[in-house]
């Protein structure tokens, strides 16, 4: 026998069973979402602490840092609650791998591969993209690859100028100024040490 909820034909009121079922449901959903959000925030804070610890580990080789970053990525991706959170973790790991490749004086091919991997994941915003491209261009110029540095800097300068036409951003303006300074240095042929 089917026990479908009944309603009064004269006034349209549902029975108390149906009413209680629908009232509790949205509150439970809100509580579940709140718990999931708090869990994601806790995992994200823990991930940020672990990432900064790995990145600032002192005098370790690039291979060691890369292995630690990969292990960190594997362990936290299992705990990520949403696709957005897992993609953001991958993005932050890729950014850190690019930084480490540049700071450990890896070859330009390695740095380029790290930048391409980061571009494949996508950047969080134009400022992050500008920062990473500026670091890559500075690293290329420091290694004697003026053409690669100029191409990267010119493309990024064009993107930042286009972005600044649509919205105001102090960070984007500062990045654009730094990129123009880098282009000026590479045109003048000054050594990279004077730019720092």
C-alpha cells in the first residue's frame, strides 16, 4: 500500500508528516555545506603551512624539493573536497615548482616546462600570471637568453595593459612597471645583477 502524503482538498495544507520532512531538509543541507566548507578551509590552511615549509626548507637540491612537492600534492589531493580545491592545490604546487626551478638555476628548458605546466592548469588571476612570467623572464635574462626573456615580457606586458584598461589593480600596475624595466635592461644589454 502506497503511503503518499495527503493534503486537504479544501485549503491545500499538507499533512504534518510531509511538512516536517521538508522543513528539516534545508537546515540539514546548510549544516552539511557549512561542515564541508570548514573542513575545506582547515585542509587548505594545513596545505598552505606544509607548502611553505617545503618551499623554505633551506639548502636542499632541486630534485629533493620537487620530490617533496610531488609527495605533498599526492597526499593533499586525496583529501581535497571539491574539484576547485584540488585544481587550486595543483596550481599552487606548479607555481612553487616554477619558483624553485628558477631559484635553483635550472636550465631554461626546465623552467619553460614548469611555466607551460602552470599555463596548462591556468592562473588564478592576471597578477599571478604576471608574477610568474616576470620571474621566468628574469631567469631567462640571467641565463643569457635575451630573446626568450623579451618575448615573454612583451606578451605579458600586452596582457597586463589590456587588463588595466578594464579594471584598476595596483599590483598589476607594479608588475607592468617591473616588466618595462626588465625590457629596458635587456635592450640596453646591462647585466642582470644591476636589476635586482
